């Protein structure tokens, strides 16, 4: 069995363990066992979303920054391989952005009574989806490879600069419903500030690592499949 196959099995096992731990570990008022999580005031069982929603948002940012870096490399070298990598990263970033939006909406339904409330964090993620939707619309409108790659690279750089702002900055400088928003007393909760017990931190950061590795695995698969598709179109 190759190292690549073993790596995939290990990653799937890692993510499975994170999902099971995030869902199955009991939440109690006063934990006494290593496998017990504390009940977070006002959030209670809904606090489990941090194990999935935040890692997805983090992976979104990793992917969009990667797209920006490859866009810069294309402008420096004019190698279409970097354009292929840039669009592959942007596609995965958009996928994880959608997943983060869906998980956030589910949490909002249970916590605020509606899937969508136009909270600053919800609005910012919606704008980010529009930005990258326009990126793919731009690419589909240009047929010449070199011109498409150049314009896409410039666009990905601009879009990549806005990603950290819309994901992490804007929701914290405006008042809103989301924990951690400006003026929100709940912003000091353990979930919002990551002041969590050791076992909760282990699950949380294990999820961050797992989703990040999942992105790199999917990125490798996407780049290789894009190369094959590109070769078949040229032959």
C-alpha cells in the first residue's frame, strides 16, 4: 500500500474522529471526565458548531489566499500552470465558503429563529460569494487562455485581499447578532474568544488541522484532474 493511500486513510480517520468527538462528547454543567465538555451559557449544545463552522471558514480563507498567491506567480512568470492552480484553489475556496454559509445558517435557525438574518457576518460571507461568483463569470466570458489567465490573476489578487476583511474583520467592527460582534456582551464567551477547556481546544484545533489537510488533498486532486482535462482538449 502506497504512502499516498495510507495518507488518505489517515486523513479520513482523523476527520471521522473529529466529527464523532464534536457530536458525541457530552456537554455537562461541571465536567469531571476528560471526555466531557462544559455547557456554554446561552449556546449550550449549539456551541458544537464551532468544531465545524469555524474550520470551514478558516479553510475558505486558506484557499482564497492560495488562489491569490498563484495569481501573483502567474503575473510574474506567465506560466499557465499557475493559472490552473489559482482557479482550482478559488473553486475549492468557494465550496468551503458555501459549506460555512450553510452550517452558519443552520446554527442561526436554532439560535435566532431564522436561517438568514442579514447579520454583518452573514452579509459579509454573502458578498464574498458574490465576489468569487463574478470571478468565475469573468473566466467563462474570455476564450483566449493567456488573456483569461491575466485578468483572472489580477481579479484573484483583489478578491484575496478582501477575503480576510469579510471573513474576520468586518463582522467584529459592526454590531450584530453573531458572537464577537462589536458591542455584544456575549463576545467574551469561551467560544467567541477561544478561551476553552483543554479537551475542547484539542477537538477544535484537530478540526482546523483536518479541514486544512482535506483542502490540500482536494486541491491536489483538482489540479491533476484539471491537467488531464486540459490535455484532452488540446489533443
